[in-house]
C-alpha cells in the first residue's frame, strides 16, 4: 500500500492510501502524469493538473495573466514580475543566491 503523493493547490499532499482519484490525472499542458495542481491565483486558485515539467504561463507583463494557460517550463516566454529587476536574462536562467557581500 502506497500513499498518494499528488499535491492539491493550497492544501498539500493527498496522502490517501492507494488513491484512485489522482492516479490517472494527466497534465493539462503536455499529457504526462500530473503530480500537482497549479497554485496560481487570480481571484481564485487555478487548480489545473500539472506535471513537474509544466507551469502556469507568465503573461507579457510578468503576471499570471488572470487566465488558466499553461506551458512547459522550458517554453516559458516571459519572466515573472518579481524576477525582472534581478538581472535575469531569460526564464530558463537560474537565480543565483546572494553571497555575504550582497552580490550575486
């Protein structure tokens, strides 16, 4: 018997033993098995099923766009608003931790 590892948005892991509710859920973006629900909010929680490779599509203005659109993370075209002033050049660029001197 295994516990379900599917993560519900803003709730947490399902944890039910031998869960059939989440076993067959597919990612709304690519069709792979979903591992979690999208936790983006825009008046309500998105909740779309996603795999680890996909996420909520970022709008041109850096927000989640107020809509339920998803894509593979490596196909993301825009940076989130909170990363734009960090000097990051593309969505696939990783954020570097700050050193003790306050420089990246």
